[in-house]
C-alpha cells in the first residue's frame, strides 16, 4: 500500500481526521454517516476494502462521499500534489491541537483587543527566546 495509493490516502485520513481525544471512526460509522448525510450507498466492508487495498478502483461518487466525510477535496484522492498540501495542513492542525493552541485561542477570544496584542507579543518573545537555544 503506497503512500499515494487510494488505500494509503484513505488510511491517512482515518488516522488523522478526528476530534481531539477520539478514536478512529469505525467503518460502520463512516458508512452510516455517508448514507445518512449524503445519500450515497456505501458499505462498511467496501470502505475497509478500499482502505486495505483489496479494492482500488472506487467510483467518483464513492470518492466524493469519502472526501466530503473527511472534509477534504475529492482531488485529495486524485492529485498527489493536492494530497501533499492537505496532509501538511492536517499535520499542522494536529500539532496545534497537541500544543493546546486551541485552548489558548478560545480563552483569548474573551480578552480585549489590547489584551490580545499583549498575549501575541508575549508569545512572540517566548518563541524568539526558544529559537536561540
């Protein structure tokens, strides 16, 4: 299963795209969500087959449904350069989530504009001091 195969791309989405602290969605959950929200008929077995490379020629409708479920453009499955860009964005989001940046941002939303400027300046100074290490 190559990194740029449909199986490799789908596997990456299963591993990366989920709420913080949540496990991978099950094949059944993904299939049910696609059927319910998008009206596309797809089975959990077929999704498993795509992810494991046992099937490798999905229809455009199935690729589109999977892309929509995972919040990526359908070109993610078709264009390796697009895959690289989206994967880089997903890695950045994971890093932000792991670093607790979301919590900082949510707390800063209730701070005055002057307070946010101060927070931003403090973060910049800490970053600069750590870059010198």
